[in-house]
C-alpha cells in the first residue's frame, strides 16, 4: 500500500510539472489546451495518495 501511495504522489507531481510547462508555453502541451486540466488530475492522484497513507496508518494502529 505504501508503494501505491508513493506511485500516486509521483504521478501527481509529474502532472503538476506538465501543467507548469503548459502555463509557461502558453499553448497546448501533449494535446491538453489548459494548464488547469493537469492540476485537476494531479489533485485526484494526491488525494488518493493521502487516503492510502491514512489506511496504512489505521492498519498499524489496529495491530
């Protein structure tokens, strides 16, 4: 579960970088016209990572 959370964080970070590149470039990057679309996807992955970390911490407390 920790590996999956780390993977979600990495994907979210990469999407944020893509959004920043799109913002600086001023035009479509990888077929996405607006930078905010990358940030919407990144927040979803980061929230999934937070939930995975929360589940891991709850499992430790039960044991």
